[in-house]
C-alpha cells in the first residue's frame, strides 16, 4: 500500500509530504521530521517484493539493509548523507539527506566549459574514492544522479541514489538491462558473470564528462560490444575539448575493464586533477595572498629567533672567555667562536 501525504512514520518522527518518484526497484518520498527539516525516505518497491518468493524477498531485504548500513559510512561533502535504516511495518526505510537543487541532467542542453565540467567531475570523483574505500560500487553514476546545490555562493556537485538494484539483480535474474542507464553503464554491469569494480564507476563518470562537454549521450556499451558501434571521440563534437581530457574520457570508457584506469585517483590524474577540489577562482586570490603573508610572517619569526639565539650564544662565549684561566690552547681543545655556534 502506498503512503500518502500526512502519513506518519516512527510514531510521528517523520511525516510524508509527497512521493518523489519510483522505479522497478525503489520508491522515494519527501518527508519532514519533527524539526521541520526535509529529508528523503527510500523503500523497496512493494510491487517488486510481492512478485518474489518469500526466500527471495527475505534475501533482498537483508541485502538492502546491509548495503544501506555500509552507505552510512560513506561520509563526504559530495555524497548525499544517509542515516541508519529502520523498519516501518513491513518496509525497511532508508533516510537520506534532501538535496534541494537541479541535476546535471537538467542542464544537458547546455554544454559546459571544460573548467566547470572538470570541477564537478573532480568533486564526484573524490566522493567515489570514499565509496570505493568502503568496498562499495555506486553502479549508477550519470547526470541524473548528480545534483547541483549552492554552498557558500558556489555551485557544487552531490552524488545521490546508489544503484543498489544492479547488485540485487544478481540473485533475481540474468537480465539486467532494466536497471541500466543507457550510454553510462559499462558492459560488465549488463552480465551476471562478470565482476564489477572501481573501474565500473570510472566508465560511468567518464561518460558523464562526455555528456557535459558535448551535450551528446555516448553510444551504449552494449551496442559497442555486440553491434561493433563506434564511440565517437568527444573532441569530434566539441573541438574546444583539450587533447588530454579527450584521451582521458576515451581511456575511461574502454570496453575492456583492464584497459581502463583501475582507480578513480588514477583516472583523475589523467585529467590533471590532483588532490582536493580546487577553490573557485573568485575566492582563490585572497586565500593565496593570505597564505603567503602568513608564511612570510612565520619566516620572519624564525629568522628573528635564530638571530636571538646566535646573539645569546655569542654573549655566553664572551663571558666564558673572561672567566676561564688563561691557558695555551691544546690541539684537541679549541674554543668555539661565536660564528661557529650559529645555525646556518
């Protein structure tokens, strides 16, 4: 039975506002908590559950709970935050952060500049590194699952809606095309017998960058593999794309997983994106100047301290010269000069 506006969960802790969407696998609702904050509740689609045997249903629910708990460990500013799941009646519920913004899919008609597209790709790439460190695969990276929200006056990308169904389909059927995203799903996620890995998300992230820079959805991996369809190089659509980025996209979208980058960090390096997400240009200059001022001040303090120590040692040496008896220096006992006591 579907929930409707006004229904309450967890004894009134959450109140349903409306249904946000549903697929074969799951249903999402927009809800408010007691503080008036909006969050999202995701549950397994009860129509799907009713079509399963009791054993299949129990296993699916167990996998949903186990994977949901793992997702709570993926803490990153560019990953939608997930709370520990709870059970409401017969349904396992996953509470997620509500991202108030638009998806990159809503901007598909607008070709982004290379610098803007790379900024979003790096943000999602850094998020995927955390996902993979927790031994998870997102499985469904595409523009529709990347939302843009404004923080500190700047747009930033947030990864949402992990493709849990693709993994669950292993136990249900060998036909996995229902839960794939045309043009973004790598070939290994169409087959039950082929293992997936970080390289699977790299394919999808590279395809996402392809779309952001060309406005074109790349030909599906299935057509490339079965029909020998050609993947048009993104630079053929947009000559403004740099050779480096063009080649990195093509490498990330190799049909053979072994020929792709094996980690997101490795693929980001191909793009020339190292370390943390760069600060937007509008706020970069003041921070750089401030850092240099701090460094100059710090070195000034260090130099002053060195000079003070040198002067102190020189003074001590002079006093000791006056106090000690006048003796002829031996070959193995030479009084240090003040100059030799200074740090170079």
